C-alpha cells in the first residue's frame, strides 16, 4: 500500500496524516487514496493498451459491489471504466455517479422483473444470464417492452479457483452460472428466443486469486465452447473473463495485472489467428478488489485496553458491522498504529463493541498501545463499507477520499435518527 506510509512516525495517506482525518471527521472512518485508485485502474487500462486493445478492443468493468461510493464510481467513470453490477440499485448508483449505462454489464443469479425492466430502459451493454429460467424471463420482459435483450451466458467452467470457499464461484456445486455441460443447449435456446440477442460469453470463477493459472484454465474452456458455438452459427462477439485477481493482505503475492493480461491476450490472439484469420473478439474484465482493496483503510480509535490471563483485548470503536470480512471469512487485515509508539509491546486481539463473540477485526497482533490511540485496519477498501450494516443500531462509518494534501468527505456518518426514520409504530 505505497500510498499509505509513515512520515515522522505518523501514518499518512498520501500527504495527509490519518490523525488529521480523525480530528476532522472522527472514527470509525473509511479513508481512501485517490492516487491508489487511479494507479490500480490504470494497471488494467495500460495493460490493455500495451497489448493492442485500444478503442473498442477491451473494456474494464469495475465490480460495483466491491465499493459503490459515488465518488469512487465517478472517478473510475471519468477514466473510461465500465461497470459490473448485481442489482438494480447498483445500476442507479452508476447513473447517479455519471457512469454510462451502455457500458454496464448486469450479473447476478436472481434478477427480478423490475430490475430487468430498469436495465432494458437504460439500454445497458449486456445481461450476464445465469440460468435458463432467467433467460426465459428476460425474453418475456424484453418482449413486453418491444426490445431485444443483449445477453452473454455466465458459464460455470468447473475450474477450482483455489481460494476461500465463500468466494469461489466456478465449481459445479456453486450457485453461480450455467454448468459447462449444459451451456451449449442453453445457447441454442437463447438463439431461438425472439427477444434475445446473443452477444457474448462470460465466466467468473472466484475472488482473491493470487495465481492466474485458474483464470487461464477457464479461458481454455471458454475457447472450446466458443468454437462449438461458432460451428453452429451462434456468433460470439465478446468474451468476459470476469475478475478475481487478488491483493496483498499479509504476505500474499498476487500475480501482476500486466503479466496476467499479457498471457491472456497472447493466448486469445493465437487462437483468433489460428481459427478465425485474426478476427478480433472484444474482451471484458470485472475487477473490483484489485482496484479498490489496497486503496482504503478503516480508521478506528482504541476505547479500552483489557488485560487478562488468557488474552489481551484492544476494544476499538469499529466493529463487525463496519468490517464484516474477519467475522464472515476469518479474513486477515493488517493493523498499524497511526502514531508509532516506543515502549513494551503486548499481543492483542482487536475487537469491537458489538454484542457478539464474533465481533473481532484482528487476532494476536503485537502492538504498543495506550487508550485513545488510533489504529488503521489496512486493505479495507473492498467489501468493507459495502458489506457494513446497522447491527446494534450503529450508524455506518463516514468515508473520506484523500487527494494529495486535500481531504474530501464523500459520505457522512449516519446519525441514530436516520436508522429508524423509515419505521413506524402501531396505531
């Protein structure tokens, strides 16, 4: 996380001390580096350009579910990003942030009639269809609106992503996608439906992949299927390989985006030369975590230190409702003191005030701490704020974007009254 560094013993985000963020906006607060976001998105865009994918050759569709703040979406839209959404609400967020709905792909296993109508009314780029039942519903809705729905089928290639089972999505036992062995028949059905236009093929095998071998294995399976489809006259105009490239949380060493895309484009180009006389195919990606994960931290204050025979606890003002990943996945996040302190260290569990034993953010971290110290929970930019909740009637955290030496409040802290404003008592 090169944009988070110590200067004179104080942890900074770009040129701003995190202590200044806490002074102005309190805690817990999510803090993002604009420079990191730009750098991470540019890694994809530059790799596409260097592999000859200028203009319409490739499209990076940022995965909105990883971090859906309007400022983040607006920044990426301005850099030319498309968007991968999984709900109608996310589509409305993209539009509110100035994103182009014609660069939106709609994934997800449970799209409702209303969401389909909303997406069709905004002429989105493509629906990633995940079942034949969804295909039939989309055909009906599109027919009612006098439209043709562009689709790619999300094919489940039965490739092991070798990641946490909760974020693995490419095996045949997962709920996502259409089984590889059933995909050809599903495409035949799609090609016959009057209100469906077959546009492409899609897969997404999982998240936090450190090695690109599973992604390249999935690509081989898609190539095989495209060849079979083309032989039956079903034209595939784009190939969406999904997302999934991981980030460094601890000692993880993810594959470099440039290396992965170079290998992927080399394989695609060789295939197209051999089978299709070099005819191009549009390539799309759905990165999320690798763009925003290491661009953000969760800033929190130590409320109490509690020492015991078996454990020492640092009780902080952030909790599992603010950052669900540790409780949900037993995920590891680095913990850094905002101000480096001299003195003896102890091993602490970093826990929150929520009334659950599962309310922990980090375990067994050696730190020199005093009550009132600020801590940064690192690599929290992805699936932090978007997975947060109001459990225990706790308002969700503020969000701040740092741009050089400037601070921008991009989401106000929720006030208690707003949490029950939509509720009413019985007459």
